[in-house]
């Protein structure tokens, strides 16, 4: 059975930025500060290394409500028994990903256009990551930045919950929430900061304050 998920503060781990605290320790501290989902993204690692890393992150987050997501690697996601896997438009199709992960794992999909958003099948995909809102050095091969106007259009076209990503910092949270996205995904706003827990807490407090009602 799929776990309930909260896209409010979605941390994407980066191995280079996390060198000071390690990916596992950064995840632990960020969740203590309010991060609700943690994506394990390590492009240079082998599948075996990603499995070991995901298991270590899971162990570090035991007892917390935060979910662990594997970026791209379906085999690693299944072997590590994480809560979700996130794929891009240039990876395998959502239908094939769903076939391989089964019915109980959450599936996230990156989208960068209204066309891609409208094509999302909610029977296969549970949430989308929309972006990049801004250009970001943490993913040099990213698509054309969409800005907040593009973010709002894509979010409106999508049939599943969305989280905004791409160069986002604390000062952007109000604009992200105003676009209709449920939450914000960050990399450098937490990874590589001197105090990942405090960085996450400041983001979380701004998200809570920016929610309508």
C-alpha cells in the first residue's frame, strides 16, 4: 500500500554539496528541521552504491514521517525498498516504471511544459516535480527555466500534486505557493549549508506561514 506523502519541503541530496556533513547526516538533520521527503540523487554512483546509500538514509530517518525517494534508478529503488522513485522525461516511461515498481511504491515524474503536464496519467504517476524555475548549477543538463509564470501554467495543467524545483531559496517560497504548487524542492538551500537543520527549519517555517488559511 502506498504511503501518504507530503511535498511541502522536498530535499534532493547532492553528493558534492553534502561533503561537509555527508548525505546521510544532511538528510537526518534536514528532516529534524522539517524536510518531508528526501530524494537520493547520486548520478556517479553504481546501483549497488545507491542501494547502500538509500538504506543508510532510511535507517537514519527511522521513526520520522519523512519519505525516502530514489532518483531514476528503478533497480536500486526496489532493492532498497524506498517509498518512492522519481524519473525524468528522458528516462523510461511512467507505465513501464509502474510495472517494474509495482502498485505500492510512489512514482514521481519531472515535467517542464504544459503539454507534458497534461499527458500525466494519475493512474501511474503520484506527483510531479515542475521546473526548473531558475537555472541551477546542481543539474547542468536541465531544461529551459520556466519562471514563476510558467510554473503556474504547468501546475494548473497537471492532474496530480506538484512540487517546484530549480534554484529555489527561502525568499521564493511565497511565489512558489502562489503558483499553486504544493511545496518546494531544494538542493543547495539545505545541502552544503553550515547547519542543514536550521536551514530546513527556516524553509519549513516560511512554507507554513505562506499557506493560505
